[in-house]
C-alpha cells in the first residue's frame, strides 16, 4: 500500500481565514485512482515547519500545495531548495513561457513575476496553465514530492494533467470504480426510505454512499475496478434507478442539471428564457456559466421590483394587489410574457420570499412559486425552501430547472 | 509561545467526501484569544494513526474532533483509553444526563446510546448540549488534550462553553489583532510593487500578508493585541491605503464589494439596474443574494442573444453589424436604455466573449466591454480577463461593480 501525505501551507489556513478545500479535492481524486491518503497536514509558512513536514521517510508520495505565490510571505521555494540540498536558478524555458502567458493578459514582466521562473535545480517543472507559479516534482530516495500552488484552479489542472497521470503510470494501483447517480428535489431521509429495499438487495461487493449537498443528494456506488462483473452490476443498478425514479434522478457522474437541460434543448433546437424575481438572475447564471449557452439561452428579465413585473412582464397590477407578487397568477403571467417577449420555446419564472424579512403568516420566508412552460402548457407549483436566503435561492433554482427537465419527459 | 495542534479524525476527510471546516473554525476562534495553531492534521479512524498523532510531546494543547459517534467505525474512545493507560467505565452521572437528553427528543435508551456513557477513567467530561457523545479533557505531563465530536454544532458549543474558557484561564495569552484591507482590479504582483515602499516602511511589529482569491487580493495587517500603539498604527495604515488608493481599495474586514455599493445606494436613496450579456445574470445575482436588495436593486435584462439586445435594449442593429456586440457603442446604449427602462439612477452593462469559443484575432476570448453610468455620465472601458469562462464572468462582475463604486467617489 502506497503511503501518501498532503501538506497544505499557509498561515491563513491555521487562523481559519481560509478553509482548506484543496486537500478534500485531492483526496477525492486520488481515491478514484486507488490511492488512499493517510494524512493531511496544514502548517505555517515558516522554514522550520515546512522542513519538518517534508522530512517524513514513512511516505511514498508527498503532495504540497500553497506558498508558491510571488509575494514576500511565500518562502516555500527557498525552503524546498534547502531541503533537497540544491539552489534556485532561472529556468530560461519557463521564463519565456511566463512572458507569453503574461502577454496574453496584456501584462508586462516585472521583478516579482521574474522570480517565478526561479526553480530549484534537479526538479521537473510542472506547467501552470492558469497562473505564474511553476509546479515542481522531485524524486529522492524512492519518494516523490509534488509542489503545487494553493490557488485551487491552478492546483487542479496540475493534478489532472500531470500528477495523477504520473502516479498512475508509476504505481500499479488497485483502483476503485465509482459511479454516481444524481438526484434533486428529495430529502436524504426520504430518499433513504424509498431506496431501503433496493439498497439491502445490493451485491455485497458494492458499497453505497449518500452524499448530500445544496443541489441534491448524490448516490455513489463503488466496487474494486478489478471485478468487471461488479462493474456491470453497478451499471445495471444505475440504469434501474434512472428508469424507476425519473422525477428525481436527473443524471449521473459529473453531469449537472444545467448540462442535462442544455443537451436536451440543443437536440430539440429550442430556446429558453427566464423571468426571475426571488432567484434574482441565478437561473440565468446557471445556464450562462456553461460554455455554449448561446445555442439555447435567449436571456432573462430579472424583475426584482413589482414595477418591473408590471412594465416588463405585463403582470396585472390588480393581480399583484389581490394575490401578491408571490402567487400562481403572477408566475403564470411571467412565463407567458417571457415566452412572447423572447420568442422562446420554454420559459421559467420564479417569485418568492428569500428572506430574511418579508415573510407573513400566510406566506412565510422560503415560500416560492415556480412556473415552467411552453406555448401549450404551463406547470405551476408552490414550495417551501426554509429560512436561509442562499439556500432558498439555490433550491428554487434547482427545483425550477428540474421541473423543466421533467417537462421534457412528457413532451 | 504555546504549541497547539488540531487533529481531525475520519476517513471521510481523507477521501474528500467531507471538507474539514471544523479546524478552520477552531483556528479562527483560538486565534482571537491569542492561540496560534501550529498544525492541523487529518487522519484515518485507525488505532495506530490516532496513537501516533496523540504522541507528540512538542505540543502544549492537542484538540481532537471526530470519531466519537455511536456507530462501529468510531474507535477513538477505546484508543484514547489505551493512550492514557486507562480503561472505560460507565459514568453514572453522564448516563442519567443522557437518558434525560434522549427523553427530551422522545427517544428511549438503546445499546448504542448506552455506550456513549462509557468514558476513560481519569478524564474530565465535557458536556454535550446538542448530542449524545461526551467530550473529554485529559491533563498529562503538562499537556492538555481535548476530545470533541466531529459534528460542527456539538464541537462549537463545547469549544465556546468549556475549552476556550479553560484555555483562557490556564494560560496568559497575548492575542493577535488583525485588520484586513480589501482590493480588487489589480493583480497581486502589481499591487506588491505599488506597495513595496510602503511595506518596507511598516513598523517591525506589524506583519503583512497578501491573500488573493477570485475577487481580488486581501491585505492582512497583524500585530499583538497587547500593544495598543501598534493597533493604532495599523488603523492609520488602513486609513492611508483607503485614502491613497481609492480606485482599487474598496473596503476592509469582512465587507464585500456588493455590500459597500449597497450601503452607498441605500444612503443616496438611489436605484441600480443591470443589462448583462457575458455576465449572464451574475451581477444581478451578486446583488440579489444579499438581504435587503429590494431597497436599491430594480432588476436586470440578461440580453444573451443579439435579438434581445435589439428588442429589449434598443441597441441599433447597424451598431451590432458595424462594431459587433462586444463594443463601446453597444454597452453604452445598453446602459442608456436600462436607466430609462427601469427608471434607475445607475446602470451597469457588460458585453464580452466569455469563451471558450467566439474569440477572434481582434477580440480574443476574455475581451469584455463594461459601461457604468447615470443620467449625466457614462464610463466605458474594455478589459481582457483571460481565457477561463468562470474567471471572465467573475472578473467582469467584480470590475463592473468596482467601476460603479469609484463613480460614487466622483459624485
């Protein structure tokens, strides 16, 4: 069994200013290729702490993140050179790459950036596609050391493009096969009760984990990669869940609900538009953050103020007065006008009380009306998403998107 | 200086299923009373890993979370007893407390819960106000060990009610004073060069850290709380930075750029609306995610498609043809029409190429035109935010918001 340690460097981690999400990401991705991390250590940005943690002969692989930025408080590189008994030099190739990288952002080389091209002799440079600090790989007495920046995006790309492939090539790993089924719109406990019988009948070689987050509950099925009959069995179970529970199982693997919908709309050559009150642009953002959104997304009216609902979405003032902005007639009209205004095939509308204020006895904080429809049919539904503002916005967004997805199933 | 270590126990941390937020919380709260954590270690739920980490004579205080639950995979308590050379016994007082606690939830005592009242001899029990697992405090050869459950709420209450007061009583602590200055729109290296002289002239008792994230670079100034002249000096330097660099210093402490703008708009009793192409609703979301947005935010037109820009924002088709959607005349018109349409005092408009496709030689991916204005004056500027879609959207959002903030300075 390979012994692996992750070291994250930075005072900000130890005083709690930043939560270390890097090591969880690394843990998850190494686990997928069959490497279990034995220890995660967060330490200060001091020479003695770094030297002390690097000096660990019990480990085969040591992954380090953080402490590689251009400013004075980052001393990792000098310390690394000291640990390996070597010295820093200016790597000409990396310097030229860096110059080109900066130029692509219209930035000139300066002294601080120039220092980024200083690397310890004897290391293999790991390319940084999204930043200026180079990654470093050392091999010493059977141990492999990988040094990466603390910026999550830069670290992730280095892991995916370099470190993970390297580890897979150099060790024979018994990897774990995972397959994740994605659900939304059903609480974990309810899901567990619904799946109890199915879960009890699962093959002993297959393990199941419930992984809840803001957007729903993921079901992760795992087995050892060596057993192809178990892998086939998992595929079968995934297909079963998708077929049996189409209303809350929306996808699998790394898919997002937005992607599932996008694929469908592009296939159908149809267009979506949204009218958002309580979600305030978050549904539009959930689509437009994905590449290629212009193929199916027309736009949105964020109608935060009632006046905007009247002027832009032709909502009747008497409806606002009689039923309130958070009501079925209002979201229905929002969908109707959005379909027309944007000449869209589908429209989503939301109106709710995200809180913390604005709730009444009849419509407490968390009440959200959602309407989804096309020219033929509009579905409306009222939900209660609790009293935490961010959660209300995200749950309303996921739920509205999931209604659109289930509408496709009927069409 | 007291040496302090936090140990978090649990396989789920090492395979990345759960992000360890406990240690960041502990780090922050201990830092506030003057205890700097030297090391955070996450380890598996195995006897050898736990024994190995507990055996650390260099530490004065060791705080442990996790591994105290009722299910089979939690072996911490047995291991703790072994480490201290003692054995588990049923604590009658705790047992009765537990019975009362369960009764308050209408639950009966069962075997799993009964085992929670087993504690190692020689420990002081730390009350658990929100769960069944007792906390434990050992004192051995000058070292203090605190064991707490991994459930954040249970851990936090034990820390606040027991562990922190204990540490404050038993050590004479020198707490650290932090003050953070928030910047945006300037890369870390450029900022460091601009501040080099100022940084070198800082009092030796003040330390400075650069903390970059997606939204900008935070500058953290720290000193020991005991020295009130240093605290005054830090306040002076914070004021100096805010006054000298108003274009990129937007706030301090835990403020967000959105909050700074919101406060200003509410003060002025003025309203904002946005017209978003490449940011696709993210600016609207950045305001509407904050409580109270309806006091100053009217709404947004997310004009993703050109047709929508023409129909909804009255952009001239010949401008789209002649200059393209990503151009000064287009964003200028978007601001003008948004001011009118929403009867807003201020409007923000964005149009850019978020990528990954759609770039040309003249306007590569990452090119974004931003316009910000009111009835009297519209500022327009073109930016290059690189080739990663999410980054382009977030940088464009922060930059547009920062232009609005600097406009307030001129008005």
